[in-house]
C-alpha cells in the first residue's frame, strides 16, 4: 500500500509471500504502473509498492495563483498508533524542513513507547483522533454515528483526552479529529462542552452551529476512491488550485503516514519548496487563532 510492511521470515512461506504481493497489487487499484520491491533484512521480509505517476503540468498554475494570493498552509497526519515506523519517518522528514505538523493520535492505540519516541520533536502537536477508530455505523464509516450511547461516547472522549495529555504533556493540543470525517451533531456538542478549542475535520474552515471552531483540511494526498494510496501530482495539485480559486485563506493538507512512499515524499518535498517561496506554512495553533480562537 505504498509503504513498507514487515513480516517475520521465520513464520512465513514462499506461497504466503506471493499471495501478499498479489493482495497488495489488487488493493492498489489504479490505472498507473506499479513497482513491487521485496527484500529480506535479517529475519524480516519487507514488501513495498510504489505507484508510478506522470509529472503534472499544473505546477506553474499553482505558482501563479500563489503569487497573487495570501494563503496559509498547514499539515495534519492521521492515525498515529498505526505503523509508527512510518510515522517517525514522516515526522523526521517534516522536522528536517522545519515544518510543523498536527499528529492525530488514536488514544486506544497510542502508548508510552510512541510518546518516548516523539518526545524529542518540537515540530509536532498531538490532537485526539477519536478514541478507538472503530466503525459503529452501517452506512458511512463513523466512530460517532447517531445511534451510539451519549454517555458512553462522552466517557471515551474524556478517557482518551486524559491519556493523551498524560502521554504527551504540552505537546497535546485540545483539538478533536473525528475518524473518517464523520461525527453526529450530539457528539459535537459534547466536544464543545468538554472545552476542546477546535475540531479538525475536512472541508471548509468555519465556526459551526455549536460555536466550535473547525480548523479543517481541504487537500488529501491519498486517493481513497480508487487507489488507497498517493493519488499523484495532478490529483493533489487540482485540489490545491481549486481551494486557491475559491479564495481559501487557510489550506490544510492531510497526510497518512502509513500510505506514503517515495513518490509521496518526492511530491511533498517539491510542494513545500514552492510553498516556502510563495506562501506561508504555519501551525495548527495559528490557524485556530486566525479563525477566532486560542489554544489553552
């Protein structure tokens, strides 16, 4: 899935290796050619898939728009607690470029080991990504559909927040990120009552009907419709250009560390170089302030 997966060679057969490769290729269902790399490191088998994408001709369009518009860009990465080796790689990459990033951590999956690994990084803030990232809906995937018990959800949210505060200290920021971008209104009320300073979801930035700031992302590197991995230059640039043409002043770029490979990082490096020259790359705290709130 455009990432490395490790398997214990002492517990895997050649037939299993072949079936894994076939499985990954079937999952990355897009029209581009794929490269599959398999290598053995000690007792670990590493399987890596990289889609090939054509270069886009939209870079000049992007630069021309950025030259005439004053825009803030910021970055969020979802699903901390899943594939944390890839997470560390992403944080190191962003840290080397002096880029701040909001890490959406799943409380149930996050532990002391991850907290220790992230302690040295000053370019990260930790937000709360639901509680367990389980799907409780028979329709759109959601951890917070209407049918869930209100008191149970409230206790999970509070328990998750307390755990992340204990693990990450002042790196934790009171921002709630709903898994799959779905959350029923009655649970948004709970988030507001529990004094979260903002919710970070998807789509446009605004203050919602519960007077809750939504510092949202609008651009996703992953093409969830057909690829479940990096969608390519054209796919991402079209999203950014659309936001610029609609006069968005704060544009959030959503990442998923577990689905990022060489192509993703090559694109991201090129994009950040251009944004540093023609736009402003900021932090989640500054975005919240610009939308009318302060982080406590």
